[in-house]
């Protein structure tokens, strides 16, 4: 056990955590931020993607112990004063989600793509999202949403 | 006013999912909650010699451990197969008891043996390691093709045969083959799949001893049916004191239709310990214990004339239903499969035999399409082969055999009410730019790639289903759907449906129906589902039935609202009910300028008297309130149909196959929300391409599932797909008031044969699903050898 200080969605948090607790479990069970989902046990599905110091990571394979003094942003922290992020709006407009389970990770991943590549082409979007599995949409409308968001950001 | 029907309305439910505020079962935590961990069989087939929980029970944080003996002692019923199939000898199908926790024997890897309940999940898992189980291993029956010649899995079920089902006219079919110019034959395997909804299954049992109320939160596609099954057959709790809640559910695709062992055990056990018990599947548990799909071995023969006319069809199928008969496992390879093998074609006679066998694998049940993908795969594969063998164009061979007049009574079961098969074929040829395929092939050849084109013209029967029909063929329930439309006094509307949405967008589509019928803005309409304590009993969502059956129930309830509204309006406007027209939310007295809005009528219905200026006495005999219920039972199935055309490119050096162009033209009848329908088509096609090229569930000889993680089971990813072109033709269904046919499964039904036919066209030789790079490369090498030898 150790006391870890970090910031989650702009809020400073200091908590005693066990050495082996995963960031996904910490967010869901200790902070009740259940928007971060866990869809697999092999770090493949990407439903748990959050931003760690601005970069997308799979929170199911990140130890909280490694997040000391870092800044975490989850899907709950993406909207600003109740106004959805351009990416969130774009997913809605293009029907880029159905059951919604992969959506938080998909959106967080897509936001990071546009941080790193402002104007990705279709293949680059598809390649980037290779680590996020969606079983509902067939990805086509997700790709359309990301493209459209890129044009607006 | 623009009609809401056919409008691309953005989804009402999206914001909560996009902002992380969805509420899935795993997100729910209850006060004083415990955690369940299921001990599962590591063996495919074994006797349980001994099971000792004494050490584990003393482990820190352990509340209780239950075993199969506890379940048996309490006389908790087994999980049931809900559809009785009769074999050709007139005898009922044979199904084994399926206890929620195994008592004496385990029958697949992942079978439930005991549940450990702890103060934390970690403590429950640690204690599970201390449960001492001694197994006596037996030889597992894994291959469905050999199951009938293998050791008996369940005592009293000889040859591991669940049923031996036939459909059609054997003699007439034999005659058609005797007089055929050509007989085309194929042996096919429809690969076993794992549905893989992204949300793993989960449940929480919560018993309140003071009120004797039991609540089960669960990842279910039909909470009402789960409650019925667990109550009536499981004997877990009386229905009126039992509430089942399926909150936001992260995809189902069939795998969440059924009440599973975990539902039964957590619900029952929470009564024993009088505390809530939460269980959330890890993905590996989902792989092992979610119902799998498909898994057919089929021999099919087609009788044709030299001019390309099909004159007869013969099919022999072995369907693997796994270790136990799951809820819809027996109807999936029979009535949802056999009648649909006729495809879109006017085939005068057919004879189908399906033998369903038990094996030591996870139960196999309905997965997106359920029987219809298997049917479509074999008819479209053999039609492709037949057209090639007599040297006809694929499109023209199909066109020659299409049914052209409706209604059409097929030679097996269905009476097809409507369709225009040439229309969607023609449109697909145009959208796919079929006439220029040769040029594209040439371009691919220049890049060193082999290019092929494949067709799939499909039909499905959905909108499941007329109760009288399905019950006459063995279904244990009626398949109607319920709706309650409840006006609130302030003029907004609460709509309760027995359907369940787990990605399909019912909150939006159903609101469009209500908005269109009642003239209320969709912002003022709320769709409520997924809770047995709210709204009437319903039959849930599967078989592309929600719109055709559930949506129709809503439309009917709206019509009753209008009917009552007319009486009230007539009284208020001093006219006769038959002189009231209802249009876009207004009740208008004919030949006058007098009208009342539906909001005013709702208000009047809740304030039936005079209070100050408000004067709204109801007509004599009319009750206060404005709430109507409908239980809608369709008069027939609905029959979506369409043409899908796929083009693939194959890398000759690696065998890697990519879908490079895909066109879907579907006839879903009336479309309410084209954006949502297109999304359903995309998703279905993605799952079908997954089946054709990537996905396969594999058990080794000892019955170990070797594809039990996302590292081993190939889930299709974003970079596996091209842009899919989607278009429609429309012939409204005549079997329901909306004219809708259903769209949820079509993509998964149509696409596998379109893809495989394209691969075969590209490489010039047969290949089985999934057409992995390895398989295609080997097939190409075999071809090369043949050419060299020749």
C-alpha cells in the first residue's frame, strides 16, 4: 500500500492504494468513474482507454502505482461545462456508436489520434483504431465521425 | 410537417454513452454487496469424484460457497430448452437436465461447478483455489461429425442425438433428382463462432428479506422471459415478487437472450445469504460459457435443368448444439434454418434432414441471424457452383430462378407476402458497377493481386413471430409483443415496450413512431424498457423482431389513444366521435374551425371535471386517464431480402484476402430511421465478413477451447473493412401495420457467402470459412501443383 497523488479530470486526488491495483479498477471502483469500461482481459479491446498525461493508454494494463503525479483524463472529463467535445458530437452526428460499450475507449483513442495527426486519411484512422474493438458498428461510421471531427478541430 | 417516418433523426440515447454516463450492470454497486466467483470445469467431460470446500470456506472474507448438491437439495430447476422439436420417428427431442451448478458430471470446459461468494472478488478468487475437486476424466466428444458414433454423453440419450428432424417431400424431391439434367453437390462447414458482445455478461442478485422481493440485474436481451424461466422452471422465486432489470446492455447478438446459470445462481444464492451478490464475467469466461453460434456440417445437392432452372434441393445437416440444449438451440437449426434454405428461388421441391448432436463443447444457440446465415450460406454457395458449372452469369442464374409473384407459397413452410427480387438485384448491379468488374480485375492483376466477385441474394424470415404458428411447431411461448403508451397530464408521453434495446436505438426509432402517430415532438416522448416492474410483460429482442412486432404494438397502442381521444374531443367540441379527424396532433371537428390538441385532450382526461376556468368533463362512460396497452401478435413473419455483391483481392504470395468493395441493397420494407438501419447493416456485414475471413472457434481433441481470448480469436478490426455501400429497395410488409420487415440480422445473413463466393471466384478453387491467409495460400499452392501436374 502507498499513498498516490494524481489528478483525474482536473481534480487532485490523494489515495492509499495497493501496489497491484490497475488504473481501470481504480477509476471504476474507487472513484466511481464507470465510463471507463473493461471488455477483455488481454489488453486487446480498448474499451478502457483513457489519457495519461495527454496520451491514450489502456487503463486495464496500467498500474496506479505508476501514475504518481500524473494527469488522467477519462471520458467523463472530456466534455467542457456540459458541452460535449467535438469528437463526442461527431460520433453522435455520424451514428458512430450503437450499444455504447466500446464508445468511451473509442472516443478517447480518436481524440489522441487527432492530437498526433491533425488530418488523418481513412487508412490512418483505421490503422490507429486497430486497438479498439467495436462489435456493433462495423467501424464505418466511427471512421466518418473521426474524419468529420478532424475537419472541425 | 415533415414525417418522422423515414427521417434521419440523431439518437436520443447517445449522450449518456458518449459522456460515460451509461449504466451497465457492471456499473451498479449495491450496499452490503458480495462478489461471486464461479469455479468452472477445466475438463470437457468428467465425473466429479469429490468436492471439498472445507478449507476454502475458512479462507478470509468468504461468505459462503455453494455447490451442485446445494442446488439439487433445494430442488432448483435446470436451464431449459424452450422449443420442442419432434424427430422423424414421431418422438420428442431428447434433452438432458442442465443444472445451474453441475452435480455429478461436467460436460464442457467452463461448465459451472461451484460458486464462491466473498466480501471482495479477490478473496473469492483466492478461496476458489482452495476448493479441492477430484475429477475422473472421460473421453470428450468434440467433433460433431463423429458424435453419433461416440460414447454417450448424457445417459439415456443414445448416439448423442437430440433430434432427427425432417422437412419437405422426400419422394417428390428424389423424383426431381432422377429427372435432373445436372446434379450439383457440395460439402460445407459453417464455422463455429463466439458472439463477443463487447460488454461481458454480468448479473447482481439482490434479495430483500423483509419484503421478500428478489431483484436480478442482468445483461439480458429479454428480462421478462428470463424472469418467467427462472421463476416457472427454476423455481427460484414467485414471479410477482421477482424483478428482473436489464439496464444498458452492451450488445447481445443473441448471446444475451437466455437466462444463464450465473443468473440463476446469483439470484438464488442472494436469498440464501440475504445479501446482494455481484458477478461480472472476465472475457475468458465469456469465451468459455457464452452460447456459441453456427457449427453445422452439411451436404447439399441441387437438381438443375440445362437451361439453369432449379428443380430440387436436398440437404443433410449435422448441427452441433454443444453440451446442453440452450433456450433457442433447438429451433435455430430447424425452423429458423430449414425453410430458409430455399432462398429467393422458386424451387418446386426440397427435402431437409437435420440431426442435432450433443458434444462436450459450450452450448450453441442463436447468434445474429440464427439458422438463416447457415441457410443462406449453403444455398448461395451451391447456386454459385451451379451457375459456374453450367456456364451462366451469376446474376442471370439467380434471376432465372427468382420468385416473381407475391404472395408466394414456398414448397416448405413460408408464405412470402411481398418482395421484388429483380429490383434489388438490378440496383445492386448498378451500385456495385458490376459491368466494369472486368476492368477492376485487370487493375488488380497489374498489381499482382487476384480479384474475385461474389454474389449473395438472400431472404430471411424475421419479425418473429405469429404465436399460433410457432406454438404449433413446438415453441413454449407465444411471440407477441407488448406496448403501453401513457400520456402524462402535462402532455408528454411515457412509452413502455417489452422489446429491449442493447444498441439498436429503440429510444429513437420507437419515439419516431409515436411522434408520427400522435403528433407529439420526440423530445416529449420517453421509451422505457428493460425492467419487469415497469410496463407489461414482453418477449424481448431477437430475430429482428423489435420494430416489426414491438414497434407495431406501440403503433396499435397509439391508435387506441387516438380512438379514445376522439370521444373526448367530440364531447368537448360538441360533435360526434365519427366527425372528429385526427391530424398531426390535433383533433378537428369536421367542417368547422374547432379543434383540440392532443395535449389538451390528455389534460382533460386527467382532470375530468370543472375547476375554475378549466372545464373538461368527460363523456359518459369514458374513464379518466389516457393510457393504452397493446399486445400485438403478427399475422405472419416478415421477409426481408436483398442482394449483396462483394469483391475481394487476394495476395498470391501470402494468401491474404481483403474485401475491397462491398455493396448491399436490401429490402427492409418501410424504414423508420435510415441512419440507424444503415448502422445495423454495417454491423451485420462486419460480423459476416468476420465469419468468412477471420473468426473461428476451435476446440482441440481433448475439448479445450484454443480460441479463448482476443489474442487467439480473430475479432475484425477497423482496418479489415472497406467502405460498405448501402442502398435499399422497398416493398412494404403486409404482415404488420408499419410495413417494416426487420434489418438487424440481414448483414450477417447475406455477407458470408458473398465473401466466400468472391474468394472462390478469385482463386478458382473451393475454400472453407474462415478463409484465412494460410488456407487461401495452401489452396493456391494446391492449384499450382495441379497445373504443373497437368
